[in-house]
C-alpha cells in the first residue's frame, strides 16, 4: 500500500510543492506559514486520516503574511476531480508513514 501511495505522490507531482518525500523546504513568498509550502511529514500530528483526505479533496489556499501584498505563488488545488477514493486512501497512508520516528523529531 505504501508503494502505491508513493506512486500517487510522484505521479501527481506532489513533491514539486511539498518537497521530496514531503519534507518541505519549497519557498512560497508572502505565505503566512513560514513562507514555505507546509511539509507533509507532520501530517499525523495535525490531521486524522479523514481530515487529511478532505484537505486533499478540497485543496487549500494559504493565508497572506502581508494582506496588502501579492497572493502566495503556490496553492493546492482541489484533487477530488483527479484522485479516486482508492488513490486517496493509499496516498494518505503514504503521507502518514512519512512522520519522523520519535528519535528523529528533535
């Protein structure tokens, strides 16, 4: 299942914004959250599986750091027209598997 999820991640270009293996580091000027696209390796700490699936289905637009400034360059489109439930399931399993192990967190 994880290999299938990794394939969905690669095939749909998730790393372009979320970095290799979801580790982040991709700049997103004027985005309120660290001015980077959020890494996905911490998904298990902020979302249940169902919440993460819904976030992927609906997409996300980052808040602006400077309200008078330009919109952040990167935003996540709604994937519900592209990914079916089976793909969402394996993708979420893969994303949840990326969480750092206890000894790697700090």
